């Protein structure tokens, strides 16, 4: 009686393992093809993990604070403050140049003569709804700069990450 019970349990477990080994791969395949499938593995190429240089194409694009910090630390980018001269004087990213968006025509000629067109440029202003950084990035792109990024709420984000500033 005991032998028969052990044999029956062994057969049941063996059948369960066989069924599971068939069902699990089918479930993964079905999930992969469903538009509302469950994300099973974290994507390796998340925005923060992609180096900004790899994203560079023609145009102007938003950049994350982490990518901007990486480029700053590697000394690969010029930071351009698009706020007014008065705001710039109150505080700005260390090493940033000031090209106030409203006075673009006054500053652009000197900037063009000192900056190569393939230079990485990151523009910024302050506040989550401030459009000046993006507007300046667009203007610089149309002036011939190939790799222009804008950092939304740039100055505030910079301060929150305790990155160096000048006053």
C-alpha cells in the first residue's frame, strides 16, 4: 500500500513537472506578443544609461540632469544660461556663459566665433515651465550647432544635486 502511494505521488509530480515545462515557455511566448504584456525584464538601455553622445543626432533635444552632470564632469559640454543678465549674476552653473534669450542677437556673433559647430551645448533656464532654455537651444541649432540640448528647470535641478554654481 505504501509503495503504491509513493509510486502514485511520483507519477503525479512527474506529470506536473512535464505540464509546467510545457506551459511556462508558451506563456512567455504569448506574453511577448501581446501588446499589453507584462514587462518581465528591465530594459537595459534606459534613458539614464545611454550616454548622451550616443543620442546625438542633428537637432536639439531635452537632456536629463544625470546626463548633463556626466557631460559637465567630463568637460565635454558648454553650458549656456538663457536667463536675463540679472538672473545670471544672482547665480548660474559654474562655467556657464550667458546668452539671454531676449537679447540673442547681441550675444550670438561672439559665441559663433568662439564655439565650433560640433561642440556639445546644453542650454538651461529655471522653473519647470520656463521655455527659454528650449527656445535658445532651437536658435543655436538653426545657427549651425549640431549637438544642442536643453535642460528643463536646469538651474533648480543643478542646485538640488549640489553641483557647483557661481554667484
